[in-house]
């Protein structure tokens, strides 16, 4: 408008976003359990002015950028954007670790790295003896037995509870000392005894079982 002139209004018109020139994570990945899908991750395509490139419907790829645990990324890793937004709803990683990042990329708009996140071990699935098997010791001795507890993907499960029991043969177990996934467990069939007491116990057991040994022992005592 201008002084002395009648103002005029244009007809309605639209301002459209330009073509996609960059990509950004608008919903960052967050920590999850190994093998379990992450919460949906969203990336948005923007034009040179920062507007959402709503006309973009092309493919967007996602991959692992930083991989501290050596994980494999599973799920749908290439999706077509809808009105300039690509949503990845079923991504998962199979190895525990801290500091993972994802990379979103595509043709014509570069790439973007996500914020870091962590993957924790899944539920305990496998318990295995890692050291101290096939030991031999006097009854009452304390044996150190290493046990590992892992999930279905081979990740160690910190602080997993382990219960020891006699699988075959007689005897009973005394209380174990457990440290993370390592169990130190005495394995014997008698109450605790010193090494000397255990040896004397065995000697008296042999004498009671074999009368000939009793006579030979008495003869040795007489000739001393």
C-alpha cells in the first residue's frame, strides 16, 4: 500500500520446501537389551533452509557407525521416507557394549551420526564351567571353580546368580563364595577337616576294613 492509494491483497500462494540436502536424527536411538528391538528411530530430511523436505519419499539407509561390541545390526535398515521422515521401527543389535552410534545416509543428502547409546546383555541362557574342572583334592578342601553365565548371544551377564549342586556321587556342598559369574565352591562329602585330620581319617578307615592291616600295624608297634 501507499499513501493515497487503495491497498491490494494478492491471491493465496504456497511456499514449498526445497529438495532434501541434509538428514538429521529427530528421534535418537536409546539403550536397549541385546536382541530386542530399539525404540523407533526417526530421521528427517531437510532442505537448504532447514525446512522438512516433505516432497522427499526416497530411500534412507541406516547402519552402525561406532561398533564397540562387534554387533550385527538386524531389522529393516533401508526404508522409504514419508513426507520427508524415515522411521526405523525394528532395529536390534546382538552384542552388549557402550558407545554404539548409528549412521543415517542416502543419495543426495549426505549422512548424519546419531548420539551414542548402550546395549546390555539379555537374560541368562547358558552356564558353563570355564576353569577348575576335573580337580582332585582331599575331602574338606576348598576348590576354585570358574563359571561363566552368558545370554543367548554370548554376552556375559554380570551379577547372574549361580547355584551349585552335586551332580553325581555322594557328598554334600558347603557354602560357596560367588563373585560375579565366578563361583568358588568346596566340593566334598564330609565336614571340613584339616589335611592331617583327613589323612588320619583315611588311615583308620583302611584299618577297620582290613583285619590283616591291623595285625601288621600291631607287630610294627611291638618292634618299635
